[in-house]
């Protein structure tokens, strides 16, 4: 069975210019995902989809194949990820599964990748998506609206307010890992109907979107390196 890791890394980024090549703990951001992918025991191949020559060069130096350059029309801010994945699937000759590994999740490890793939194989699901538990302070019963300086509940539903009574909720953590079957992608979806969850700890779920995220990831990765 062919299970391909796909690292989508376009050159444009408005929030953090050149984000995928920004240095994090001494290495370009994308290299952390490249390292996790090459260490995976379940991926049969890993590629980078990019429109940027420097990103392609960095990926190849890290041992990742760049078999094609992504067309400009699917390398825009508003390009849906499903379009990027479908394009890669077409270029690769339809492997059985695509494992989406966004480079903005540098603390995701090869163990997380392998756990997700094995869960997908065991459960015969349409997809497996990595998630992180939502902190209790951000669950619906804790949310408030601020209107003209006054606080009101964000929801009219009555829910428990004690931490121990609140329902456990999860959120996609980027997501850091998405395992999707070929058929699900062909149907125009990343997740399908039967979508299973891989729970990841908060410290491994950093998704780089701001400079603060970048600085936090730098700190956590340096701490990991130092042991």
C-alpha cells in the first residue's frame, strides 16, 4: 500500500513573510516537518508541494522529494487545501492515502504520524485528524460577549460552569496530521464521513500563525533538543 506524506509549503505568507523558511531553533521551519516525515515508519514516500524555488531547494536538502512545482493558481491565500491535495494525488498516480503534514506544526513528531496512520489502517476510516483538548476556559459556557463595555454570556444555553462538570471538547490542532483515503479526496473532502481523532498534547500542537507562535515553538524545540 502506498501512503504518501504531503508537505504543502507555498512561498507567500502575509502574517509572517517567508514563514516556511523562518528559523526555528536554528533550522528553517519546514525542516522540522521534513525530519518527522523521513523518520516515519509508515510513510512509503514523502513529498513537498510548493511554488517556491528556495523552499524546494531546502526540502531536497532535507531529504524530501519535490517531484513537481505547484501551479500559481493553487498557491494563493484563498486556495482550499483540498485543491492542493487533489493536485498532488493526480501528479502522484493515485496512492491509497495522503498524509497531510503542514509545516506550521513543527512539534509534531514521527510518532504522531505513525499513530495516525496506524489508526487509519486499523479502523478503515475515511480519515484521521489530529486534535488537541480545548482548555476549559474556552469552552462554550465560559465564553462572553463584550458589548459597549458590558459582559453577557455568548450562549443562552445553560451549561455547567465548574471545570470538572464541563464537557470535554477538542479542536483540530492545525491540524498537524491528516490521513485521508484516496476515495475521500476524490469525493472532494479531506475528512469524509467517518473521521477519527488522534489526540495530541498541547505542547506538541503549536500551529505557527503569529510571531508569538514562532517564538514559543523556538523555545519548546530548544528545550526538547537540550533534553
